[in-house]
C-alpha cells in the first residue's frame, strides 16, 4: 500500500435496512473482533424441548407469562403476504421451525427466536388481525380474517403443535447471549441491541426508552428516537454502561457485547441500581445531549471534518465518547469556549488518521476506545 493509501481517511458508510438509509454509520469490526470467542463449558447449557398447541402459547401471551418484547420495532417489517403465508402453512398442516424461549428466575418466558412468527399469529388469532392476502394454495380464503374462516380451520390453527426449546434460567447470561446469536437465523437476523432487548426485562427497556424519548436526545440526534434497528436504545445503553461501570471496567475485559449485556442486567436489577440512581443517569444523559447540541448543533455525534460539505450519519463511537465526556461540563463554560472546542474537534477529524480509525473500524479494540475517549476529553478542555 502506498503512503497515501495508509494516510487516507476511512470512508463513511451509512447502514441500510430494508432498502432505506438508517441515519447511522456502520460500525466496522475487524475479523479478529468478529471472531472473538468466549469459551464456556457446554455443561452450562440447559435447554429442554416440549410441544405446545398454538392455543396454549397464545393463552400464555395473553396472561403475560410469555412476553413478546413490547415496543419492538422490527415487527413492522413483515408484509401482509408474508404473514398470510405463515397462516397458510398452519392451515396446510406444515410444521413450523422450532421456537426458542428463555426462562427467567421469576418463571416468565421471553421469545428468543420466533418473535415475528408468534407476533403474527397472535395478531391474526387474538389481536386486530389482518385479511389473508397472496395465498398460494388456499385461494378461497383470500381476504378472510380469523373469524371469517370455517370453524374446522380455526380449530386447525388453534390446535397446531409448536416445538418449543426452552433455555433454563440457570444458563449464564453470556452463554445465553451466544446461544441467541447462533440460533438467530431468520429472514432478517436481529442485531446485537435487538437481541439484548429480547433478553432483557421491562425495567431496562423502560429506562432506555425514557432516555431516548427525552427532548434533548431527539434534538441532539435530529429525531433518532424509535429507530427501526434500535440504534437509539444502543446509544443510550452505551452511555449507561460507560457512565455506571466506567472505562476501566471495559479495559479490564474489552468485549463490547459482554460490557453492554452486563449494563443491561444492572439496569434490570432494582437493588443493584435503585431508582434514585436511574434518575441521576437520566439527568446526566440529558445534560450530555444538551451540551453536545450546544457545541455541534445538527452535526452532534457525526464526523464533521473541516472539508465537509455534507452531514454524515450518526457515529456510535463518537456518541459514546462525546456523551460521556460532556455529561458533567457546565453549559455556560462550554458556550464561552464553543468556537475553540468545535475547531479542535473538527481539526482532529480532518488530520488525525489514528483518531478517524478509532471511530470507524475495530472500534471495540481497547487501544482505540482509550484513544477516542482521551481525544474527546482533550478537545472538550480546549481553551481552559
């Protein structure tokens, strides 16, 4: 490679989902990071297999003992014809692929794999429903809702047998996460935050939702709230993880997935992380968002070199470091030094190739994490 190639700034690549830009930059992992292994004893895996009727599963959903991860945006992805083909499979008595549930220590179940399928079936049979459309074989049922079907067909759907694999609550959290990733092979695989969302409890989900629904976050991110891939929740979780657990904790075990999963479990534990600390977390997060917008306005958490004539997508590594850095600064002080801080940050994004690499590729590498945190703090102190 030429020296010019070595010194070239990494390209900005925006993530795309379902044919549309998501407004968030792709976070590029190295082959080494993507292949990180966390060896665990196979004997720690506890999975039991049972068969349940669909009626029984729907009853568990209605009574709240089986949770379909509410507020999960990906459910909007399936088109009516895809949903209809799933219902048609049951009417044709075609066995569905096995489902995976995880059981928590309270005896409640969470859907690990099969969320969209169960959401679809629950909506069709017990919810608002939808008219069948695009059927391949049972075209005489075209346009029918559940209540329109013949009684024997309704019975066939309710009595359909589903194979359920249940992950026992004694299975360690990191092992469960790895299992989730391995079996996550649906048409549109879940990303890391979507997996954490399905594995978590209502408390952490509500905390992250409240953080991303704050006005300060919406303004600072130009409306990133309720992101289709839950990148808004991941950004809030990254702030929570580094704010609560600290950078040193990450440096001791630099695996981002484990770090964020640990923070999720902490947010779910009211004794380990009481409500008064939740309020302080929300306050510091809101302060960080307001301070970021005060400095960078619509370019908050985005690459903004001096040569830029465009607005880049949000960069998660920039969000992580600048939000933590700015959380405790006095806004009056930042306002006085705004031009100097912004100039320093933009010059770094223009000239510092090591910094650009640290926010673009191999972003979980401990040296790159440390470098970008140090850089953000140095720039934020410009003019002091």
